[in-house]
């Protein structure tokens, strides 16, 4: 078993052990939030036929030549066409068709006059203006032309894409897999929300933090369980939930304390342990293993450590699966404009906020303490400062490496 390995080595191991998942063919109703696995070209024109964009009268533009207030033109109404009707008989010279928004424009007519610009008496309508061919006329394919590229592979399907695909009558689409994940939070001290905290207890925030992060990164949390620091209980929950999921995430019990049981549990279950501990702070305690072909991430119970190792290992794995690069961390550089007085013997990641400024991107620490158990720092955190092992304290004005988090509401 490898111990205290560098982050990049751990990332490579994860990459080589991705769950084997195929694209899914889903109905459009269930495609919201999924990533397209295929490029989609328009199978038809939209609108499929030339239609009126307003309520009025369809006619021949040439008939209106010379029409004005002083020279009103009278046309005979030969038909009434509503949205949903088939196109009726052609409009000949001297004729017009009463037409409603969305209705097919009959043959012969090449423009539509707005109802408000006409006067009607019985089956005759008076027009006092000239019209151009194509005026108020929505040709077939005005919106979407048959054969054009609508959405390319890798697109996140949201309301605009669903609307466009639905307008093409496409009932189903091929999407990238949505891995099923079981989350098991462990610890005797954990209390459920809504229950009274007894002395020594804390609320189980990791269950929410990690489950929501999984879903934000394109996974489906299919089981969310809690176990005490008890070997049999944890073993049972792992073996019961492993077959139904594509990978499993636990929190707590991966360090060196007397109740840190996960590593020995996994060994007893016969798992292949890829590594235990990372050369990283926070986030040193972590175990990554494979049991019955399924990868297991045992994250630290400390919320900030859990979320940082999640972002560095689980997030990239999810991006490999769903192909949505936007969700990945992006390496960048920024100017540090804060104070951090500790030297870093081990590689260290600081929760931070990067913003643009006239002199480029600047980064300061997130509000709250940089301890592994501190949750508040994750609130405004939009990047991690990556401090190499053996670095002295940071100086304000120095350039630092950062990993930027995606703006999840902005894609
Ligand atoms: P552990 O990884 O089990 O050693 O836990 C490290 C720290 O994280 C301890 O202070 C735990 O109380 C805390 N912790 C463990 N699990 C959770 C959880 N699910 N939610 C919030 N804090 C937790
Ligand atoms: Mg514990």
C-alpha cells in the first residue's frame, strides 16, 4: 500500500480506475442538466411551413402597389386560417386570406398586413399602404434550418437546449453517464438535522456538503447513509451499498486515531488499497481503494479537508466521466494580496478568493481560519492557492499558483 503519495500520482491512479459507464439514451424530460454525448443536427425546418407572425391578412404584395390613404385598395376575403389549420386555397390577385398568428400562409400570398392597419367591412378589407414581398412573413426554416448544427457534443442541456430539441420533435437524446454514488458519513458524534444535539455531538454537515458537491459535479447520490464508529456497522453499509453504485464516498475515520477504522475495514473486506494519505495539507488523511471492481474514496471527516480532496480527486474523475470540462479546476496564477505567516513543510492548499483587478487577477484568503475542520472558509472560496512543500510564509505581492473552481451558475 502506498502512503503519503503526491497529489498528481493519486490523480493518475484514479484516472486509471474510472468506473466503466456507457452513454445513456434518455427521454427529453429527463435530460435537463445532462451532458450531450452526440452532436445534434436539425432533422427538419422550424417552422416547418411558412407562417404568419401576427394576426392580419395574407395577400400578394404586388396587389398593394400604389395603395395609400388617397388610393385605398379593397381585397376580397376568401378564407380564414387559424393556427393548426392546413393551408387553404391559394390567394389570387385581388384576394386576401384572414390569417391568425402561427397559421400557414396560403399559396399565392407573399406577405401579411397587420390587422390594426386595415379596415374591414363584411368580406372586404381595405388597405392604405404598400407591402413588400416577405413582409410579416415567416418562411419555413426561419428559426432553424434542416441540417444545421443545433447542439454539439459536450453541451450541458438546460432550458434553451431542451426547447430547441423539443421544437425538432426529438424525444430522446444520448447523454453522458450520470454515475450513481453512495455516500456514507461515519462518526459516533454525528447527529441528524432536526434532532437535538446531545453533549459531544455535532450535526452531520458532510452528508450535505459532499452529497451536494457530487450532484453539482454530475453524479447522482443514490444512497446517503450514516454509520457510527463501529466496524460491523460500517462494513455492512459498505457491502450492502457497493453493488448498487458506480463509486462510493465515505467521510471520517481515515486518520490514525483509535476509532479511525476505515482502512482496516477495507483491508478486512479484501479491497485493493491504492493509497492511504496524501502529501497535502489539509487532506492528508484519505484512503482510496477498490473493492469488487468499485472505487471507494474514504475522505477525511474534517469538512474542509474532505471538500479539498474531493475537488482534487473526485471532481476530475467526474469530469472524465461526463466530459464537461467546465466543471474542472483550472490552473492559473494570481497575485497574493493578503497575509499568511506560516511556512509550509508539506504542500498546502489555502481556501481563497480570486478577483480580477486592473493589474490582473488578485487573490486573498477566504473569510475564516485555514484549519481542516473549518467549514466557513468554503463559503466564498472560488479557488485554492497551491503552496509547494518547503515554502516560506507568503508575502503580499508575490505571485502564487491557484486552482480555480468553476462558476457553477455561469455555464
Ligand atoms: P475524523 O476524520 O473522523 O477523524 O473526523 C475529523 C473531524 O471531522 C472531527 O472533528 C469530526 O467530528 C468531524 N467530522 C467527522 N464527520 C463529520 C461529518 N459528517 N460532518 C461534520 N463534521 C464531521
Ligand atoms: Mg471520527
